[in-house]
């Protein structure tokens, strides 16, 4: 996936703390140009060759120490590259809906929660976005994190809602995905995403799963506001029907409990 091997540097932060422990002058400056795993391992090789000092004065022991250390580094590098390749393949298989391949990679110890360095998307996020319920189920069975956020602040449930994948949304809700989570800087809920894109059947499913119709994003818009603004007629009808039903239920509950309370009060007061 794009960004999996994006170059990164190691940094050290120079700070000046206030009496409250708050860093007010954090500066970032590079301390090593280790821009890739291969360069990191090369640096380790050099370090072990030039700086490793085995205990004792025996020259034979000294000669044996460096090759052993280099072999360990080489093996670690090999295993690391193999793991990265498995993780990449898992995301690709999940994105393409290859259930059997996903299962095979999970059995081979691919990291079910590995994410892209570029965007923070996991295999489960891609399966939800593309709408592959069998792959989603496979990853959930393996214990994949269904609440993990991408760099943009959205999660697999949000991805499925944006694309209107009913079966995927249902699976995520069944395992306990938070229906009222507010994602991203705008505080968008899954119901708002569905209202914006206009998937009335998914909106109905979310409401039945206790989605809050009154929540607002940072701009003060509810899901119904977004559906109206984007002329999602069927979704507007569904949300209005749900909102009306909720209001009627609350009114009925208040009326019944209020009447019962008055009756109890009257009996106790002997009125």
C-alpha cells in the first residue's frame, strides 16, 4: 500500500517546561538520518563491527563475537521484512475481498491491526470501506480492533456507513461498535455520514441500534439537517419518522407516568 515504507527520521525534542509541566517551547531536530529499515540495520552492522568489545582477552573469542552479532542482526532484519510483507499482503487481500487469503495470512501471524504509515488504515478498515462482509467477519473473528481510528479520525463503522454497506454495518454493530462515536475534527457520527450520503436502509439500522438523532457536529448540524441539506429524500423521511416515533414515545411515557404520579399523590393525600 502507498506509504507503507515512507521514510521517517528519529527525532529528539528540546523542551522548556513551565511550572505546570507544559512544554511551551518544543522544538524538533533530527539526531540521525536513519531514513529506512535497511539503513538502520546497516548502521547497526557498523556499530557491532567497530564498537563491540567482548569480555576477556582471548583473541579467538573476540573474532567469534562479531560474526555472531551480525548473524543475529541479519536474521532480525529478515524476520522484520517478512512480517512487513505479510502485513502489506493482508491489507491488500482485505481490500480485494480475498477471504481465503486473509485467513491464510492471519494463520501465518500477519498483524491483524497493522496500519499504513501514510493514512493509518487497517485491513478491517479496507474491508469495511470496500464492503466485504466475509472478510470483515474473518478479521473480527481474529480479534481485529473495530474501534481503531485512521489518521483522519474515522473508523471501520464510519467507512462502511459512508459507502452504505448494510451487511458490514450490521456485523460491526453486532460486535459492539459504538454507534454514537463522533469522528474527525468535525465530530461526525455514523448516522450523520449515512444522512449525508443518503443510505436510508443503513440509517434505519443505526436508529434501531440506538443512534442519537439529536447529536450535532461542530457546525451545529444534526443527521436530519445534513439529509435535508443534501436532498436525501428517503433518508429525510426515515429520520423524520424515527424522530416522530421517539418524540411520541417520550410524550406517551411522560403522560402515563405523570398520571400515575398524580393518582398516587391524590391517594396519599386522601383528596
